[in-house]
């Protein structure tokens, strides 16, 4: 398994760069007017940045800076686009988060004021609700899960289809889409009813336990079975089993959190379940990142250097409201992440005001945002679309200007804080010369900023200047991280794990003042919530949206009675909706059939390999059938990223189902996340 994952990790990375020697990689700036193929595209003259700047300034003068939205895939270099937006005067910056991880992050923000990490490698019992780390790969977490299984940890997977994680699990349950929250509530019901929860932890570190007991009073395993098709006896047994391994056990809170409209409550219930197990700051549980500032304070000495955050004085004051700030319930949405789908409503309906232009960086919303027909209307109505990307993606094909970005092997980036159980930093460095007329996105946005007349807000000359600022001018540290690429400081620390605390005090004697009588550092564990505790019940959220103070099951419908559930997922060969444009990867996986249960196929007269049609009120897609018992009879599944209607053409992009063409324009309460489950009808083509 390890070799398999490493191989695909290398393939996904190196083939992105090798793609530059092929015909579909974008290596020169391009000009479009809603051209959907490579034919007829002319290279732009050198003054393309000036042309874009002139159009942006005209829009700003006529409609205000806020009428231009900026979106980027979160992660490396996204902050540079958002800095340009701030300098320009627009509050409307978005990441891809609302189409992927925002539900989990916002649940953590509501309850604890910030997210947590998992000590997967040391866990003895792990439950996954659709968190498929063996296909939707997060490299560090994926390897930790593998390590845990190699050490004998039990893994239980709840997923409507037999994902790779499910195939490697000790137990797999084909849960009904939308049934996750009822099962979680029923298991928590058992822990409380049978006195299997950590009372000491709940009393010390949480608020809202009485409200939790009340809301879980009737969420019995039998009730959950009716909503999930998971046998009540298995719900009871699994709840007892994981409690017996606590606190060295956990329920993975997930990453992609766009299953249905219950996201905020489902993810909060997962964190609540973990709290009942008392696994916070325990081996094999969940923990707060040990960044340098906190670690140094606990150690009593400067163990790790603290990075400075690049900033510019005198930035413009932005008074305009964001286009997604339409209701009090959305207060928790990160200003940089936001609800990217709101660009559709703002452009087409003028709510709360009109969006006139869209600037994208490494973002492919035409593959990742639901309801593609509405996105196409949005593109047609906008005055200006600019895309900065490595690929001629589906979204880039709708841009008026495409600015070619270097791959990660061809550029330098800022120093990243990758702290976990102890402080650590990593640096991505250029290893090959750029192909063609490509540039790193940070340089593209800096040059555009200068053309916009905003040079005073871009005082750095190159990435080296920013890196030196990050290390506070420490040239020795600057040279060390460039030489090693990764720096780790100190020893692992879990505040409530006695053996870790003992080792920490032996290493840093001054830390003894933080140790409690139980050989823990519990008084150093606090949360950035209003109460400073884990808020199982949130008064603030209740005041913003009634009946959401405590997680409840609302039983939102996901499909019509005569439809099948339509779900999607990721595959290890590809990264999201991007690498399908890489020919070498497209050859590895270019067919993207629809998974059908044999019973479902028989009822519809469909045989393995038949061409079939998936259809609903949003759109119509055609693909081939893959008959398998690894899926529920009432559900169909496809991998995301295929069936592109525009952009560079490879076998992987042009075949299969375009997921967004079958998903409704619908968001979840509080988290604002896209809803990626719908209903479809199927038939033979």
C-alpha cells in the first residue's frame, strides 16, 4: 500500500511538469472571448497586464471595487491574490473551501474557535464517515492512517459505496446518504445512557452537556437505523467498542464536507463524539497544533523561531460588505474562504449587489461548483474573467484572459508553518527552469498590482525578500531552511498525555510550572470560543439561527422518491478537478463509469459496459455502467473531474459524467457549503 501511494504521489507531481512538453499545457498568455476549444486563440502582446488593469479600473470607477470578485484554490500562494484584492479595495475574496472542507473548519470554529489535528498513527480505534484518505489523499494523514492499521488499529467505515478506505477497513457499512448524523447521534446516545463517556473531561472542558443529553434523549439506535439502514445492534456494539479504547480512539472529522445540508451539525456531532471520548490532547486522539509561540511559552525558552507574517502598512480601508454576508448565520465563514457560490447569485440576480468581474487563480469552479448551467450564465453575463492557471481548464476556457502559471517545480514559495505535535517549517523551492512564458502567480499578481497603480502595496522585489522577512532577517535561519527544506524543533507534546508531559519537562525543566497534579498540562488547554471551552451548545449560533445552538437532525430531503441518490468522490490518480488535463495521468485513468448495484441495473435493463443516461432537472449526462455490489442499490457513484464541456481535451476530461451538471445550486446552513448529493434517474442510452 505504501509503495502504491508514493508512486501516485510522484506521478501526480512530476507529470504536471512533464505536461509542459506536450500540447495542452499553457505556456504563453492567451486571450479569449468565450472560446471553448484551443482553436482560434491568439497570443497576447506583452502589455496584457495593462489591458486587464485598464478594464479592472474602469469597472472599479463605474461600479466600485467590490464588484470584482477574486477566487483561488486555498493553499500556497493564494494569499498573494487576496493581497491584490485588498489593495484594489474589494472585500470579495474566496477559496474553494465552500466546495470542500469548510463544513469541518466552520464546525470547529463554532465549537472551539479553531481547527484541530488528528494523531491518527497512534489511534487504536478509528471511525470514518466518508473520509476516504486512500483516494482523497492528504499525504501526512494518509500515511498516519496506514501506520495505525499496520499497528493493529480497528477501522470502521460508513460510506454508501465500497471506497478504497472501506475496502481496507475491518468493517464497512453501506450507509444511506444523509444517514451519518443519525448514526453519530445514536452512538453518542449510547455513550451517555450507558455511562461510557469521560465525565471529567466533559465537566472541565465543555459547555452544553445538559442540552446535549436532552437532544439525544430519543435518538436511539433503532431511530438511527430507520434513517441510515445501519442495524441498531451494530450501532450499539461499535459505540461500546470505541468507548472501550478511549481516549486512544477517534472519529475522523473529515475533509470534504459537502455531502448534504446537515454538514454543520454532522461535523459538530463528530467533534462532540470525540469530546465524549475525552481524546483531546491524548495519544491517538485530537490535538491543537503546537506552533512555535505556544510551544516556546510552555517550554520557558525559545525552542523554535517564530515566523513573521508579511504585512503592508496603510492598506485601503474597505467599507463595502461581502456578497456572501447576507444572513447572520454566515458570520463564521472565513473572510478569505467565503461562499464562492454567491458569485452566481450576485452576478445573475444582483444580490446583494452586482458582480461584474471574476479573477481566478488555480481555481476551476466549472468543475467543482454545483449547477454548471448557472455558472455558464454567470460567465456570459460578466464583463471580465481572468484566469491564472497551469492548465487550460474548463474554467480557464471561459476567461477573457488566461495567465500561464509555473508549476510548483518551477517556482519558489513562502516558508510554510507545518507544525503538528511540535513546531516545524517547510519550504518549497524551484528545481527546474520555467517552460515557456510562464510566471509564478505571486509575480503575476504583483505585476498586475503595479499596472493598477498600486505599487506602494507591493514593496517586495522577489520571493527571497519575503522569506527573509518571515525569518525576521535571520540570515542563518534563511540559509538553513533553504539547505534542508524542512526544519523540526523540540519533541512531540500532548498536554493531557502524562508520558509526553514527562518527556517535555525532562527536556525543558521550566515547563514544570505548567504541570498539574495529574501529571498533565490541563490548565494550559484552552479554546478560542466565547466561553474558552468546547461549546457543544453555542448560545451565539442559536442567536443567529434558531434551533442550531445544539446539533439536531433536520432530515433535509436529498432526492425525489423515484430518483436514485447521486454521489461523487475523488480518485488517487488525480488531484481534484485538475490533473485530468495531464496526458500521462489521463492514460492511467480515462474511463469514468457510473457505479451501479446489480439489482438496480437489472431493474433498469442495464448490463455492464452499457452506455447509460443520468438525468434530473439540472442536466443530462452520458457514461458507461460499471456493475458492482460495492454500492447501495438506491445510489449511483462517479469520480469527480470528468465530462468537461470546455478547455483542453484529454480522454479523462471528455469522457464520463460532469458532476456539476447534475447538482442543484444549493448551500448548507451556517457553513455555506455546496450540496454535492442529488437525485437522478437512469436509463439506457
